[in-house]
C-alpha cells in the first residue's frame, strides 16, 4: 500500500469490480480494498441471481424485447415517481449494452426462467448465481493487473474541498495510508448496522433480518457524508422483502426469500390480513412485503396456503409448517385458532365464483366485499394439508446514499462537483430508487454506474 495508485476502489462487489475493470481497461493502475475476508468477498452480489436490462429483441437467454420505455414505466411504477428521471433514463439506456459488456468480462448466463418469477423476458440469470458471476469478474480484474487486498477496512478519508487525497486503512492489525489519484466508493449501504437502522426505525429494527453481508455497516457512507458529500434518499427507505423468520440474522441470502404470497393470504400475529396479496405480478411487488411486515406487531407475519399451491413456487431453504386443519396450524404458529380459522373462512367466502386461475397473467380470480381485497389469484384455502411460513422483514440494502451525476461523480453539499470522487452500487442507489424495487435493478445500477465510475475515475487521473 506504500505506492501511489491511479484509482482506489473501496468495496468488493459487482459495482466495485465493474469500476475496477473499466478503469484498468482505460489504462489506470487500480487497487481494490475489500473489507471482508476473501471467502466472503463481494458483499450482497454473492446472493444475487439476475440483472434487468433493456433490449430490443429476444436473445439466447431472454424470451422477448424489453424496451427502454417499458423499463422506465416499470421503474416509475415501483418507485411511485420517487426517482431522478434523468439518471434513471440514463441508466436504462446504458443497460442495453451491459449484458454484452458483462459477458465480455467472463460472466455467463443461463436460459431464461419462467414460473412465478415472470422474468424470462426482462431479466438475465447468471449461470451459477452471483458467486459465479463474482468469481468471473475477479478473475478478469486480476488478469488485467488489478490488485485486490482483503480484510482491508477504510477508517478515514483525506478529502480537501471535494478533492480526494488518500484513505487510511486498517489491515493486518496496522493502520496505513493509501494515496490515489481518484476514489470509487462502492462499499454498500448501512443495512448491517442495526444501531443506525434504529435511528430511523426505532426498536422494531431489532427484529429485522439482514439478507446479505454483515460487512455493509455504512462506514464509507458515513465518512463521505461527514466530509461534505451531498446526501440523497430517504433513510427509512430500503429494499426489504419478506423472508423466512427462521433465517439467520445475517447472510441468509436468496434461499430464505419466499415467493408464495400470491398463492395464499398473509396474516399478522393477530390472525388479521393487512394487504392485497394479488396486487400485481410478484417481481413488481415482492419488495414491498418487507416494509409491510415491519409495520405489523412484533414485525412478524405468516403466509398461509393449502395443498393446491405447495409445488407452485420456488421453495425456501426451510420447509413450511403443516397441519391437517387450520385450527391445528394456528396452534403450531402460536396464533388464536378461532381467529385464524375465521380469517380463512371470510377469505374463502368472498371469492367471486367462476374465475380462471392463471398465475402467469393478471387473472380474474378476485374477492368481493373483503378488506383488504385480493385482486388476482384468489382461490379458496380449503384443501388439506394446510401450510404456513413465518416471515420477518429481510433488509437487502438501504437507499440513503451519496448524490452523483451521470458520470457517477459525487456531488458536494455546497453544490459543487467532487474533483476526483465517484460512487457506484448500493451507496448511490437512492439516486434511482427513492422507494420500491423491481427484481434485478440493483445489479443494473451497480453494473452501469460501476462502469461509469471506473471510466470517469481513470479520465480524471489523466486530466
């Protein structure tokens, strides 16, 4: 670490590697500092499966076109307009050639997936998942001459009026200084920092589960904001899904997510339904359920379905809890059996007869006179055995971040542009994601702005 580098990249996931590769291909010397040990390198990218990119025609791994306008409409709908339209449209336009660029870095994709995910046309899935994708990016980066240091935590930054001078790094029990011509911050959000989450969520944050790495504690984000970088995003907003309540506190990953909400009903610990389970296709609504569960008593809920639906969705790591009757199932869940059975009975009695169930379309299976309604995919829960999954909020990443422009250059709180500081990935995702989420967008943000950040950092050093 004694030498001076052209570009210092802090972080070790998809965004960081895309930035490192882009900067190195542009002629810069690059050092990557990953706070985690080598085995746990890559942050939340390790748990990803796919990325969403616009494209004009079907491909080997996608079943049809997904236009820029359709992508924008989807993003606008899930964020409810809480997005920087200029940056969002720029990201979408840039995403069109990202699949080709990522493939050129050694990443391989598998044929499209169908089923309840409904992503075969819009999202490309990594062959071997996120860890395989990461391994390919690391192999390419190292082959190009990028240096990577693990167990390296940045504990302070030298910044003078928006100009990055160096980083103080704790490594092997010693504190050292790294000097570089430009900085790319790609170190994730603060989702693993429970104390920081409690500043905005209060005591309920104690019941949150963290889907990804325990290393995303927001250290870089806090330092940058304290050093005068402009903040973006609502600190209470995040990508949060309903995951199995039996999952570990950290790093449970994708295998603890539950995709069966649309096939049943969801109750809180008072055996009450609280939201429309059939509002829209699952990839466009799955990320609202973490917040919904977070708002329930004790931050716990239960997805309830019957034997008809058991094989209709991708299973979780943990088996569902089963029983011969609703009352017996309620007892196993620790809920009031009478209230539990009554909620199921009211739901069954409100279903409009004659609907044709089809989870691949917005079908006409709905309820009438029920609050909240179930607007699609409503069918009676009446076939034993009966099943349930307990769920808690699973936080993927937070949306509070640093403001950037289309070059991924950081903006300062005083209105100026940082001279040589760039950001990519979760640490700046709040520019695009003011709220809400749709499957694969996080990887799109990381890839697009990672490449922009690396290219911009290399250019700033040359200039």
